[in-house]
C-alpha cells in the first residue's frame, strides 16, 4: 500500500501541474506493484531529473508537505546534499554537527523530553547567542517555543541532518538515564579520598561493558575531550557514541579501568597495554586494553574478546563457495605458507583460528606465536610474544622449529627476519599460516618481495593468499528496494545474475538507526599453482599475475561483494566502501 507521505507528494506534483492525473495514477499503481521508493520511480520513468527532484522536494519541504526525514527515507537523494542545496535556495543557515564540539550541558539544562518533543538540539553558546540545530527552520510555532525555552539570549536557528540531531539527543537521554549513577559517584568523591574505592565507578564500568556487548561492539573507546568524557563503541566496523559524561568523571573511570588491567595508575605519560576478564550478563569475556597519552588526558581503547567466537567453523564465515573450496584445500597442504591479508579489524585472526580449528588433530603438533594470544584453543600450543623477555616473533619461531611442529601459526609477519624463518620453515616440511597487511591478494606477493625475500624462495613456499574485508549486512527489518544507476549496472554487470534485487539501508530501532545489522566476510583467494609460481620466480608484474588468475577462475573481492549486493545481503554503498572496482 502506498504511504501517506508519498501520496502527498504525488498530489503536490499533480496540483502544481508537473504531472497529469493519468501519470499520477500510473505512478501510484507502479509504487504498489514494485515497492520501489517514489524518488526511484520518478527518475526511472524520466518524469523528473535529479536536480528537478531536489527543487521539488525543497518546495514540498517549505510548504509542509514533507518532513526532512521523509525526504531521505522515501526518495533516492542524499540528505546532506539536499540540506546544503536547501540552505542556499532559502538563505538558511546550516550546520554539520559532526564537525562541532557539542556542549551537552546545554541540552541537560533543558531536559531530554522537551528537546525530543521540539526536535531541536542546542549545541553551543557565546556571550550573545544560543545556537540551536533544528529539523525544520520554517516551523513558526517552533520559533515561539524556542524563545520561551531560551529567554536570556538571542537564538540562532540552523538546519541540520535529522540523524545527527537524533544521535546527540540519544546521548542526552542516556546521560539522563545514568544521572543517578553519576550523582552517586560524585557523592562518593566527597566522602573518600581514594578514587579507586568509589563503588559507583565499578557500576559505571559494568554499564559501559554491558551496553557495548548488547550492541554487538568489538571495541570501546573512552576519550577525554575539552568539556566532556566521550565513550564510543565500534559496531559493525563503525564508531558510535554510547555515552557522554562531564569531564570530571574521566579521571576515576580511567584509573579504575587501569587498575582492573594491572596497569600503573600513576603513569600517564607513556602508553600501556594490559588485559582483564569479567563476567557480563552471566557470560565470561576477556578484555584487552590500551592507553595512549593525548593532549586532553589519556585515550583508552578496550577490545572485547568473546571466548565463544573462537569455536567458529570455517564454513560459517560466509565465504563465497569457490573461495571457501580453495582456502579449505590450501589448509590441507602438507607444507607451504598461507597468508591471510587485509587491514586491521578485517577478521584475519578469526579466519586463522577457524582454519586451525578445521585442521587440528591429535596426530599433529600445532604451535602458534601471537601478540597477544586472543583466544585459547585446545590441541594448540600457544606462545605469547614478550618483547621485554626478548621473546619476539622471530626468536619464538626459532625455538618453535626445535619443538618438532607440523603446523605453525604466526599472528603477524612484521619484519624480514620473521618472514624469512617462516618461508624456510615451509620449505622444510611445515605448514605455516600467518597474516599480512595488504589491500588485495596479488599485492601480497609484491609486498613479500619488497621485504627482501628472494623470488625463487617465495615461488616454492607460497600455497595460497586470501585477502578479505568485513562488509555490513543490510538490516532485514527496514531495508528498502533500490533501482541501481547506470554506473552501478556497468560496474556490476558482468558479475550479477539475470534475476537480482538491490536494497538500500534506511534505519530502524532494531538496527540502532544505522540501516545495517551484523557483518560478513568478502574475500578473494589466490591459489599459487605451478604457472603462477613460475611467474613469481621470473619476476612477472602484478598486472600479468592478476590477468592470469582472472583467466583461471579467480573470484575478486569486488565480485564477491557485488554478488552479495545483488542478492540483497548488503547495499551498493557498502560494496564501493569496502571493495574497489
């Protein structure tokens, strides 16, 4: 059924004689049949151009036919671009709240309920003005209400992205929800001299950990700013603010977390690393933490390590069937080197653990050297790097080779010495699995050669290289059908099946208004066959090796991602963000 907002715009177009009654009826019928958003239908039927659509939406917004949220949720248009064009066309001030240091104390004074009812965010003030971000600057009733709320100063109204306003209002709501806890902490400050004995801080730490884990976070960032203490969480690879406290909360919070990880609480001038364990919601977790001195204090980052994730099976990683087959066969090789490459946070360690899980056996001696050991696994002898004790990757590997191993896993190859020992170990009958930081599979060969290893050694040692990224999955509860542009069809055309359907992310309560829920791997696996080994030994260029691989069934990361978008698992935007053409 066609929604009221889209129907209002169709009526608006008809009443302004932009479309006839017959076209309006046709559009309504197609809207119901296809489920496409109205903007896509208008563009697809060439009723309007993108620029004309923007101008029409500006008029509809000014006349109260549509809200700003309706425009970016129901039409194929970028909201930030629309706001910018709207501000120019109507001589209205705009603000990008992501570029502003929002003063949350202004919102706290007014109260979340009132701000949320008015859909406004007071974000800064000076001697004369209060600056207020709003969703609708043409709302006359709102102007009167603002003057009653902020009596003593002039009001500067600026239009802003609704999602940005909602995000900051959500932070104010959360801060209000923990107001009693903050009050308890401050009361305890007055009655004890030892900030580490403040029990309210332990409750706050538990709340932060619980909120991050419930949200599916992988890392917690606790950062002191000029006027506040900001707590952000990395969810599906993107940072999201979950708490904002006044700055006086940071010193006891930081000290107590450092105490949990057995760090020196008096040392604030140099970085420190540690770890601690805790039971959150009746489930055990490990937390790896790092501190870094910054201009406003110390930045604290906590990595959440879920022990249950180590048991993930290789077949459950969501790999492309052809890539899964190639990687699984590579893991069964009697000797050689397998590299998993990708940027930090792309799931390389998880893939290595899943690979080791698939091939572990009581008949094999399997040893790992890691920095740090993230998950403990049965049937694996795991070595923790300790630089202070001169136990580096290279020195550990030398000792490991005297332990009669069958399979060796190296957390990361960081230098020439480690790489050389790994290659030599593979040539003497060991299977070695490790990670590298490169953008794609073929680039890993160039990177290895650049590290100073002879090409003939590499050609004989390499078994396979897997490059991978994590791509966000579109939320199944709020995804909306999308008609791809001609450029997308051109880029994706040779990969996608005859029957396909693209979706775009919209956002709802179930996905925290991000439009995405969860991530899965996209990858490419380059198997080093005899011909490729010969090309490496002869110093062939990257382009020639890639050309050969493509001719022999190499599935690129972009191809893997494009297929997922065409089958409705992710969005076109995610494909371009994660994988290059």
